[in-house]
């Protein structure tokens, strides 16, 4: 059970596309703010998916007359290939998140073998971490910096302090450290309870074929959380300046 400070008890939270409405005040999503950071790995990933889609179209079109109409239709299909791959990956990731939540809260194992393997990976990781899960999909916000986000899991440590865990089923990138640090800071702000550690737990959606559970974990201590939070704030200020600042004075 997570208790909020009296000032935030009864808070009404309404999620939006790129923000959360907290008691009528817009708080930008942590992930939206971090979009200001360049993600160089996305371009090769998009090219790979687009190329694969185009190859499948070509292979299915052997002995087909290639004319301007065919070219336009093929380009229209290929154009959305990376979006389709992204959405499929997100759907699978959501299934895994939900399965972990069901396992933690109800002790229910999923029927799907691959997703069960992912839950087993989570279960194996928890075996070496002395924490008690107390919340899943818990929304936090920063009253001071006006950002918000949802933590995948919050745990209580033996000393009564919090630890936070963010699950990733795809790649894990440096900016994720800033994301989790922002969550940790928000949790401290609204509860007054220190966050001693913050985890990024990567459980690949494509698990080993031999059935063994696979995971990769990274952790931040208090000092790293603070350093990464300062970096997050810099990214936040940059995003807000570029999106809403008065950058120039127009001259005639």
C-alpha cells in the first residue's frame, strides 16, 4: 500500500495522449519530454522493417507486371511497415506487462508459453531481490516540475524505503535511465518516502527457444538516481524551450 502525502490525497488523475491531467493541471508525460533526445537506433530498425516488407511484396509479385500502379500500391504498403512493426511489438509488450501484473497480484500464470517464459524471467529476477511489490502501473507526478508517468512496479525494501522497476520488452537505451529516475523523483515528491534504488528490467519478448527464461537487469543507486534526474530535467527544459519558448524576435 502506497500512502500519498496529505496534500495529494484524493488526487484526480486523467491520462491524455502526451500528458496527464492532475487535478485539472496538465503535467507532461515523462516519455514525451524525452522525445527531445535523438534515438539513432530507430532509423536502422525502421529501414530493416521497411526493407523486409518490400522484399515480401516483391517475392509475392514474381511474374507480375510492374507498372506505375503496382509501384504506387507497393509504396503505400511499405510506407506503414515500421509503424505496423512498432504497434505489434507494443501489443506484445502490453501482454507481457499485464501477465506480470496478474502474476504479482493474483498468482496467475499465463497460458501462452512464450509469455509464461517472460513471467518466469521476472520471477527468477525477484528471487535475488529482497523487495515486496506493493503497486503495479502506479502513476506518479512531480508537483514542482509538472511532469507525470506510470511506474510498472513499486516495491518496499526491508528498510521501508521504495524501489521502482520499469519493464522493457524491446531494447534498453541510455535515456531510459533518465525516465526511471524521473519516476523515482516523482514518487518521492508525492509520498515523502525515499527511493533507494531504481531498476530497468529488460525481459525480451522473443525468449530463447529452449524455454529458459531470459532477462537483463540494470540498477541505479541514490546518487545515480539524482544524477540521472538532473539530466532528465535538462532534457525537460530543452523540450519545453523548443516547443513553447520565445526563441526569436522577428525583425522586419
